[in-house]
């Protein structure tokens, strides 16, 4: 019985480890997407501001 319980514990730990690795990977990709999305918005705002300045409308 002890051996079976030990195996269940090891299986549980392995499953939790895999779940945490999956969460970590998803968070990494989410953070990258968020960073690039923010960067894209920033670049778009700069582009619009530059266009305004070049057209003489500095509002």
C-alpha cells in the first residue's frame, strides 16, 4: 500500500509540475504579446504625432 501511495504522490507531483510549466509558458507568451501590442500602440501614436507635426498641425 505504501508503494502505491508513493506512486500516486509522484504522479501527482509530475502532473502539477507539467501544469505549472504550461502556465509559465502561457504567461511568457501572453507577456510577449502584451509587450508587442503595447509597442505597436506606442509606435502608432508616434507615427500619428509625427504626421501631425509634418503637416503643420501640432495639436
